[in-house]
């Protein structure tokens, strides 16, 4: 199953434990993680469901291409890291 | 008495001391920008807005004066409908976003509306909560108002609501101050809205548009509970006063040392008394001649007197932002904080001032609680 891991800096603000999730796209994987930690969604996605301007997602070492719909495909062994983009801090 | 300071690096508290002074105390949310605070006198809840550089704006609430906190919901714009017509910024012809960019104001509903909160945001959405911030609804009547297309950003990229004044006589009547969109009024609890405010003058517009109520940049508007028809305004282009709840405004030209600034506070029992922190207009935004002062009028704006005792009179570069000046319920205790990280307090109605600290992060919001 894909894994999702969040920057440690989020842990000070809200529950953001790493987890194994199911999903065929980054959006599905993240939504599965948010189901377990509902408050987390607003920290990562904006009001319209796009990735926040100053958040970056790495999918198997590559930055996410579709920041709006998060449609990048995920494989069963994928590793997703949600990090700060350092801009906007 | 407590003083709450919303700063670039957290919520910092101060407490009054028996000798009439103030002592700095606890810091909460260290490192996080706290642009707005609201002590709710109706039930003792203290609300704090957190603006994370990466993770967006959040709302926290404390039931014990800031000792412990719990996260409440943050206002969120509803999904943008497919095919919705874009509202373009009239100055730049770029679409106004449907996302919460900033919480710019947070106020309680009336005394007869426990749990009701109003929240003004950038890019211009007004939100209302009926459950202490557990859930929020966008006030669609204002967001969908055709005249919103005339609004534009003032200081920020997008327009925003920085002042929310609930009429203490009738909680259904609410005034808004919008930069840049002027003064708006509802008489029916937010079901319908009207742009009001004749007499304002926007010197930054072409002459033929300068009096248009929709393009005004009221930096801050305030009223008190005793004479709510009197409304004070620190406008981008000067100081204005209304005697009829914001419908008509008079520009007051006697201000010394200047009529540019952001902050204004009104005496809680005497609407003829108001305070301002002037600066050089309008892009310089530093004290006139390097000398910091707080102007006070006690005669409804016929005259203004600058108080300078206790304030630096040379080489001063302090700026009090629009929510950075507050007066306590006693009408004598005041405080203001600056973008340079200083806070001054007064115990004599603003005649003299004492510096509480010069070591703070930039201060954006000052509230007594």
C-alpha cells in the first residue's frame, strides 16, 4: 500500500501521523489519510481542494505535477511526502 | 485587566500590576503569526487566529484566558460552482480567488446572540458562525453582490473586510469597513447589503471617481456602545466622522500632526473622544518628523491634540496598524502596538504613555480582556 508521511513541523500544529493508505492517485491517498485525521486536510489543501500554495508533495522523489486536482497516479509501493515548500514561511 | 497582543510570532499576554503598570506574561503559539484576537465578553472565550505561512489560517479558542486551546473550524469558501463567472479585480483584471487568504476581522454578534461570530476575510468574503466557531457559513448575499466586482485590494492583493460593527441597539444591523470597497450596511442580519457612505473622498482615484462610495479605502471604522450613530473612520485619505451610522461622512481637516494612519479608537462612553496614531501619507507611513504621537480629539473632531509624553520624539519609525490600537472599557486605559515591535500603554486617556516593551515581534492586533 502507498505510504503518506507529513513534515514533522506539522506535528506541533495538528495530528499528522504517517500512515499506509489505499488509492490510485495522490488525491485518493491523501483523502484516505485525512479520513483518519480530519483536521489535517485544511493544513494541506485549500478551500477548493487544491494543494496549498506553499506546500509541496513529493511522490517517489518527484514533485507533484497536478497541484490542482492531485491526479498524479500512485502505485502500491509509492511513498508520498508532504513538505513545506519553504516559500511563504 | 489583561492585554492580548497578536504578533508575528505568537500571542503575547500582559497583565496589569497593582501600581498601575503592565507586566508581560505568557506567549502562546510561539513562532506563528497571530493577526487577530477576540476576547468574547459574552462568555469569556478568547479566540485567536493563527496564520501559518505554509498551512493556512486556523482558529483557536480558549475557555481559560489563554492557558489551554482547542482548534475550531476556520472559515472556508464553498466549492466554486462550475462555470461561475469570474469576478475580476477592476485594477488588475485578474480573477479574485475563492479561497481564504486572510482573516482580517473577527467580532461577536450582539449580546442577544450568544455564540454568533462574524468573520471578515481577504479576498472579501464575510462569514458567520452561530456555534462559537464550530462551523461557518459564507454570507452569500454579500459575496454574490454585483458591486463586489468594484472592490480591489488596499495594501494586500485582494479586497478585504477589516471592520465589523454590530449595532448594540439591533443585532441585525451591521456595518462593514472594506478595503477597498467602502462602508456596507445590512439591516436584516446579513440577508441583504447596501453600500453606503456619502462624503468620503478617495484622493487616490481620478477626480470624477473620488466620491464613489464603492471605491473607498476606510482603513478602520469604529463606534462605541453608548452613541452608536457616531462612527469614526481612519481613511486612506484622511479622518472622517459620521453622525448617522455611516450614511454620511464629514472629512475633518484640522488634524495635527497629520491625518494619515491606520488605527482609530473611540471612547466607550463618549463618542466625541477618539484617538489616532498619525503617520506621513501615504506610502511613507512613518511618524511625522520622526516624532511619534497619538492624536486625541475630545470635541467630535473639531480639534485634535497630539500627545507626545512618553513617546520617542526623534528617529522614530513606528507604525500602528489598523487593529493595533485599543481602549479599555474604563475609557482611560489605552494601548497600541507597532510593526516595529513596541507596545505603549496609557493610564490617563492617552495624555501620557509608557513603553511596555521594545523587544516584541511586529504587533498586529491589540485587545483588552
